[in-house]
C-alpha cells in the first residue's frame, strides 16, 4: 500500500516538475527575446555596404552630372554646388536657382513634350506637393543610406510630424526646421513693443509699411494661411484690401526694401538674403517677429529635397541626396544659410527660431500636405482680396 502511495506521489511530483521546467524555459525564452529586442533597439544604425556604395559612386562619376532646381542666394549655392563639387569633382552640378512657383509650370510643359531633364528640386514643399499629385516625383526614402535613415538623427523621427510632409512619408524630405517667421521687422523703425502680435497687422498705423512676396504661393501664402488659421479668412481680406500692402515677385528686392526701411515689415521674407547686407553692417536689427500666439507655426522654408520621376542621373542623384543629408553637410549648410537643421546632431544656429524638443505638440507644421490643402481652399480668398 505504501509503495502504491509513493508511486502516485512520485508520478504527480514528476508531472509538476516537468510543468515547472517547461514554464521556466518559456519564461527564459521570453526574457531572452525581450532582452534581444531591447538590445537591438539601442544598437547604432547599420552602415551601408562599402562595396555596394563604391559601385554607386563609380556609376555616379560615369554619369558625370546632376541637374537640379534650387533656391536663390549665394549662400545656398556655396553649399549646394561648390561644397559638393569639392568632394566629388567628377560630378558637375547644374543648378538653376529660382522660386518653386516658376519651376512647376516648366516641369509640366517639359513632361507634355516627353522630356525628363531634372534630377531633383531643393526648395519649399508647396511646389513639390503639387508635383507629387501630378505624378512627377519618385520616392526618395528608398535611396537613403542606413546612417541617414536613422530615426534618432531627425527631430520627431522619419514618420513624425516634420521630416516627410507628404502623406505617404516617402517623397519629400524636409532637412531644415525652424519657427515660421510670419513677419520680419526692421526694429530700427518699429519697436518690438509697438508690433508684437499678428493681430496688429490690421492696425491703421502700419498701412503702407508692409511688403509681401507674391502671396499666391510660397512663404507668403503659408504666412497668410497661418493668419487665417488663427484669425479667420476675413482677416486676410482686410489685410490685403485695406493695408496698401506692396507686392513683389523679387525676394532680393524685398530684402533691400526692408533693410533700407522703405517697407519695415515683410511677409514671406527669405532669411538667407539678409546675410550679405549684414556682412556690410546693414540690417542688423531686421529680425523675425516673436509671436505671442498660442499655436506656433513651423516650416522647412527652402530646406526640402525631392527626387523627380525618371531622373536622368539616378546614381549621381543618390550620391548627392545622401551627401546633402549627412551631418557634415548639414553643419556647413546651417552655417552658410543661418537656418536650423532638422537633424538632432547639428548645432542650432538661430536660437530664436529653434524648435523646443520638449514641446513638439504645440507646433503647427505649415509644410504638410494637409496644410497645403488648407492653403488651396484659401487661395480664392487671397486672389479676391488682391483684386479689390
């Protein structure tokens, strides 16, 4: 009897022991898997295969050139052309500088004729968002080397709010990021205490003192979009129809007018164009208007790059794109243009326009495709007000 009892006891004990061992092994496996996931997430980004990359560079050198459209300004050219060709002298950069609003009609006409002449566009996002809708862009994200596509290197990550403004998160790469300066003001003529809120644009004392780049596109339209978002469409009607706003298509002329005081308030201002004047000791008190509003707009300005579908020099374009988005190039670009990068490992050059990484939720990115659609709805209001 005692032997039977012991046998049953040993059998039960054996089963319990087996279950315990299996449970322990399962827990160990789960713990190991969790540890592996944790370790993999903290590992540095992988590097490109050196042999494969060497082949791309060699193919790029055989192509011999890249054809691009980009923003105006010598400080942009210094980086986009001169610096690249110092590093890759075998690849010629053909840069046509000009605003995006002139680039898109040209592309449309060329495509009608079956021509694909451009590799990529560097500039604002509004034009290339339209180009994407027309089917003129190719995804740029697959071209990024692992060290460039490292999420930790970009504010908010590649799938966050700021880096890819297109819905698909793969066509338009925004490499600059800073607070949108709805207005630049010559503070030698207008004190900060007298003009510190967007709502004051309608103050009669500023009538005839405002100059704006053509507001049917580009930076001016984005600024008007932010005003409409904050204060409504009627605010835009009042501003454009009653404040005697001077309109120009020449951003260099606008910069000079503001510096010399002909028009001390500027909308759609291009900050890098201020640099040559400041080197001469002029315009040192022309500065971005600090906003008192609760929602703060951000922009990439002219700092985005997009790849054209059917780019004639695909290898050279790949080399250029990864060169441009590297930490080394971004550091030099920010120094030349005085515009902050969207890379997390590039020093801030304009502290007053820097995004606060602890308060990302308070910003409104004015370069997203959704905001572009908002601007499309606002465009008839702008045109109507300009005709009054």
